[in-house]
C-alpha cells in the first residue's frame, strides 16, 4: 500500500454555524419531574397527617362514649337501688301507707269494667308479700 499525500485528495472545507452548539441537555423535563415527585411526596405526608388527626379525634370520641356509658350504668344502678321495695317499704310505713285490712269495692252505676277480676284474686294480689 502506498500512502498518498493529502494534497491530492479532495478535502471539503469545514463550515462553522454560529448558534448551534450541539444537543442541549433537557433541564426543564427533569425539573418538572422533580416538582411532580415533590408534590406527590408532600401530598402523601399531608394525607397521612390528616388520617392521624382523624384517628386521634375518633379515639377521643370513643373515650367520651365509654365514659358516658359508665355514667349511664352507674345511674341505672342508682335507679334500681332507689326503686327497690326493700328501700321503699320502710319509708311507706313511716308515712302511714299500709295494706288495707279489708277490701271494699266501689261501683258506679252505668260503668261497666272490662276484664274485672274476681274478689279472691284481688285479695290474693293485695296480700302478697
């Protein structure tokens, strides 16, 4: 092989175009991508914070409901104690309230009682301890 001089070869002159410096890196796409990722990240943080706040509010309400149930239970026990015949009977006797020694039936002319009980049943009910 022989080497030829470059002078004999046809060489094209190089043209310089001003303003075209090659492919520019796409910074705007990366910036938008990072902004979207940051927004998603902060959105997740915000949603978790709201969920935790809601859970705390629900827990506080459940605690209040539990306390109210305890108060209602105490009040129902107090009502049961106050209604007990063992408590009411001595107070009634002190006030002069006693069972009658005899049963007197009062009737009004023209009034008919529906489902009237017989005299032995009434005596048995009144004399029950």
